[in-house]
């Protein structure tokens, strides 16, 4: 499933913890009176299973997909959020995109939201704590190895666990 990823347009205007992963499946055209429902995860209590921004987004996306009961859901004015990319829960990766105001990229917005330098953001775009995503990375590395036996084993594992390669 593909999720839209957001950061607050003005972080002081929301009750969402800085650095939280914020997602929605609602298309912009389906907003309710200029409002959009989002799920978020800030890892307020320091869970070791959420080390990157993508990990926090992964947890918020899981709740969003199942509509799991949570207090980490909000309906916000659409102008309180800026879409910065998308998250594909199959591969555990965030893809940053351009903003509606024509910025060349959203790296500056994300680095400010995460409190990181621009060059540190790249390390936050992939999940690292999900065993499925770790397995997917290992399979892709094995496929790139060039060794026929390793590549065969990787294809077998991908098929068995239905990994997108």
C-alpha cells in the first residue's frame, strides 16, 4: 500500500511531536472540507523498534491501514500539512517528492522537521527494524552479487516470503 507522507507546514500549530512520521491514505481531493485525516508516530517513549523516521512512518502506516484505535490520529486543516513524499510499506522506503509550491525538493522541510542536517536525512528514509524489510535488503544485495548460487537462493527466498524484488 502506498501512503502519503507529510510534515506540518507550521510545527507549532499541531500537537504532533517533532520528528514524527505522519501518513494518510486520503487523496488530496478527498479531504473533508479542507481537512485531512492523518495517523502519526513520534516514538515518544523511545521504543528500540523505531530507530529511523521510516520506522516511525511504518508504525503510523500500519495503524492507518487497519484503522487501529489510537490517540495518534488527527483530522487537520489541509493547509496545516505539506506533503513531502510517499511511503511504500512493501519495500519500507520513503520517496521524497516536490512540494506544490514548486520547490525543487523537500529535503529542507524534512531535515528541519527531523532536526537533522540535509546529508543525514538519507539515513532516515528506510526502515531498519522490520525483519521483513531487513530480509528484502539482504535479498536485493544477494541478487546484485553476481554469484549464481547466491542469486538462486535469493530468488527462492523472495518467492517464499512474497518479497517484491
